[in-house]
C-alpha cells in the first residue's frame, strides 16, 4: 500500500484550517464555547464526536464517489 502524500498533506492542512477558523473568526466567543464544552456531560461530547466522524466519512464518500 502506497500513500499519496500530497492528498494526505492536503487533508491535514484542511483539517488545520477548519480547526483554527473558529478561534480566528470568533475569538471573543471561544472561551465561553470551551467552558460550555468542558461542563457538558461525557455522553453529549461522545455524540458530538461520533456525529462529526460520520459527517466526515459521508463527505469523503461523496467526494471520492
């Protein structure tokens, strides 16, 4: 199995952009959001995480198909 490094690095770069955008665009609101997430129950965070994973897989499936 060979890895297409250009695709991997592009995906990694896009992930960094998407992760960093809220901190840049809504820097004033992020502390409240992070505090809310820190106080959320674990089950809610797990649901949020699995939803994000499934959405990502769906986007990959649509983009590659």
